[in-house]
C-alpha cells in the first residue's frame, strides 16, 4: 500500500449513487491517509442505493458550485 498523506481527493456524486461504489473506495483512500471530500449538486445529503433499493443517506461535504481547487 502507498501513503497518500497530504493528497486531496474530490468524490463527485448525487442521489442514486451505488452506496458501495462510493463508500468502499472512500474508506480505502481514507485508510491510506488521503483527505476525501464528497461533492454534490445540492447541500445536505444524497440518497445512496443498494441495487434498486434506497439505502443510507450520505452527508455532502461541499456543493459542486462552491468547490475550488487546492492552492
């Protein structure tokens, strides 16, 4: 495994995202030391899915329109 300390990763998602396709890679990146940010078109939460069923609501860290690159 590599050390990703200091690396920032933006995760873009919206309602209907497959829960495991967002949460598992995010967990892996976090374990390697990356700082992940969930960006979505609207503030609050997005509705994740497990196949065709609603699952967890995921907290949005930042709205896409307000996102800015690292400086």
